[in-house]
C-alpha cells in the first residue's frame, strides 16, 4: 500500500533548491492543498523573481512568471480576468516587502481574492545573500557585513502584523516548517487560505518563516536551530487576522 | 449605418477599445490622458468589464500583464512620465509574447516636463520601450477618426503577432474634438490557446515566462522573435502620401505635426511650390520603403516634429545619404503653425537642391 507519494499538482521533476531550503516543503504543501481541494485545473500561480522564480516548472497548474515585486499586480490582472480561477502568488521577502511593498499593500487593501505564500528567510537568496527587509537586527549579510545596524539600515518589517490592520485582508497567518508539528500547522493555514479565497472572503497571506542554509552559511540542521533561536522570537508564529474569528 | 458623433480624442480611444472587445482597463491618473480612464470608469461596468485604478503605473502595467496572460484584450493608458514607469512591464510583456494595448498621450519632457502636446517620446516608443532586444507595434494617428480605427488595428495585430502595441497620441489629439464614426460591430476577443486560464485538467499546463537562464536558448528565441519582426516590417507598414508624386520637397511628419504640415503643404501648393507630405502611420515598423520610393523624384526631405528631432534619425537611415534631409521642430509643448512650417519649407526650397 502506498502511504506517501508525490502530490498530483507537483510536477515529476527534480527541483533546483539547495539542501535544507524550505521551498521544497512549502511547494509540497501548496500542491497537496490544490489536490485536496480539487482545484488544480482552475488554478493559476504567479512566481516572481527570487529563488522560486522557477516554480513554473514545478506546479502542474498554469503558471505565470512575474517581474520582481509585481506578483500581486499580475495576480490582480489574472483575478479580474478569471472570475472562477484560483490565483496564488509565491513570493520571497525582498519581493514582497521591499520592491513590491506598494503592490502588496494595495492588493491586500483591495481585498483581492488571492492567496499569497510568503517565504520569509530574512535574506536575498537568488542574488547571493544580501540584506532583506526582514533581515534581523545585527544579522550579517553580504550588504551588512558588520551586522544589520538598524540606525543606518533601518528596521525589519513584520509583514503579517502590518497587513492585519487592513480591511481587505481575510487571513494573515505566520507559520514555520522547521518541525513536523509546525509543518502540519502550516499545511492547515495554507489550506484555509485557499478555502477563504474560494469563498471570496478577501486577500489571504501565509507567511512561512524559512531557512536559507546556503546564504546563512550554516548547515541545514544548524539553520533550523538559528531559525528557532533568532527568527521565531522576532517573528512570532500565529494568526494575525482571521475574518471568521471575531 | 453608424452615426457621426462629436468626440474628444481620448474618449474616442476608450470607446474604440470597448468596441474592439477590450474588457479590462488598468490605469493611473496623469494629464493629459485623464479622459481615457474617466471614460473607462463610466463605461466598463456597463459592458461587464473591469476598470481598476491601480496604485501606480508600475502596478497598472503588471495588471495588464496578468489579464493578458489570461487571454483577454486588455489596455492601459498614460502620458509620457507614466509611460517611463511602465517600461519595465512593457519589456516583460514583449519578453513573454503577451499582447496588450498601451496608449501614450504624449506631453513634453524630460522629467515632469510640461502638460502640453509633444512628440518627444518617439525614441522611447520605437527604440525599444524598455530593456532588452525587442520591438512593439507603434501607431501614430493624426485625427480622432484615425485614433478609433488604429485602436482596432492595434488589438488585431497585437493578438496576431503576440506582442504589445502602442497608440502614440499626444495632448493635442487627445484633447481635441472631431466628428467620428465608431465601429458598429462589437468584436469578441479571440480565444488564445496559450493563455493561462487554468488547465481544466484537460491539457498540460501553460506557462507565461520571459526567463531563459541558458544563453543559447535565449539567443535562439530572440532570433525567432526577430524573424517575426522582419515579417511585420514587410507586411504591416502604413503611411499616407499626400501630393508626393511630383514633389520637389517632401515633408515627413506624423500625428499632430502632420496635421499642421498638411496645412503648410496646401499653403505652398497655392503658391505654386511642389511640396508634398509623407505621413508615417506606423512608427514601428517604420515606412522605410515608402520613403525610399520617393528618392528618385524628390529633391529634399524636411522632417517636422514636436521635439528636438527624433524621427529624423529614421528618415536619415531610410534615405541613407542619397538625398538631403532637413529638420524643423518645436518642442517643450509648443505646436508649430502652418505658416512657420511653410516659411521653413519655402526657404528650404530656395536653397539649391
């Protein structure tokens, strides 16, 4: 008896992600959700610039690659053109909270019926480890070689907290995929986000606190420790907005 | 039969787009194209379409990208500084082979420039509207009626060749009112097999993408795309000849400056001077052959633009040194009068050919 297999919404191809990177797990959770909801055939995913720009090769649904930061705008165009479609974006921290901040906030406040999977690994992965808008105070990156000094480089952005103030947001939840318990919770959050979108409740975002062993300069296991010790205290897991919970 | 109605250029552009099957408009306010968006805000809900005021020009063009990926006829409109902001998105549209209509109601620049009519975005429109190797279709109407007719053409050719198309209007054409006959038939946008509309579990997934990480793959793709461009240059070029057959001097002008130049030609003809007008209607593809066809009989070309001289480059490239090419321009939002163009042309005729 087969007890574990590839979700049907995931293409049968090798992924390019580094060992210990969270993308593979999160891709799987999104694909499982599409399978379980039976919506792969009416789903269009948007993958903007970042390590996950190649996501169009990994999902069986229709996929659109987008310019850096512009995924929420591209998803808005798709949303308005495909009233019965299920639209998701898959964005990194630089994409969502730096170059695409305006697109993110306005898609959220318009209450666009889209689901945003937000990978927060506190660093720019694809370009080789520069400071992200979510890099922690003191974090050493290629462009903060002496550690992020908030006096000159500014403070990190807590995206779920910020977006939870907007009326168009139906769900804003922060999860992690560092252990089985959290992976199960992350899956539930992602599924809920897609369900809320399909119900037409508004903009939904699931922030996944993630690892980047390559650019953090740590082994996959040490990365998980670093994430728990440093990222989770600054980015507490939890539900920041749920339109169904008053 | 359709009735003649009096319409503002900008509103006529919008109504023509709806008649051409466009049901999605994304834009951001800017003078002097304001009426396009205002008209769309009124009309789109009545025809079951989408009007959305975006948070920026950048967002608007990327909404266009998304709606085009979904296979719809979609447009945005702006004016010069706003078009600069859209250039990233236009490059992505071209790179992903996505059709869309972009209207530029030109004003003067650079920077914030001014809000009066200008033709200073010719280089921007025709020399690649963003980074990378690509072209977009560029149409330059010179009347409100032609604006209407070219909107339909731009959508048709954009879909046919899977590429963005621009109507290069200006503040004068956009703001003026003229009688116009709108198309009677409402066109239904064609079905696009390549669009990301959802697989419906019936086909392999479609991908809209401009990323090619292998250089040999990208080179091959661009070479293929340029074969398409070569075909377009051969078959889709449009220009109007006005009294050029016997002309010693041919004025080359497009859009608003062509209207004024035409009046100048009439003034000069009344004085017995053999002057004609060649008016490019497509700026890309540029009517090189139409210009070259005049070389055996003409003595001199005079290019008239509302800029410091941009299209004159293309005329010189087409003429290739075989005849003299002179330039006269007003810029900064100034519009030349028929009299000043006539004087320039007359003086030009006096100097030995």
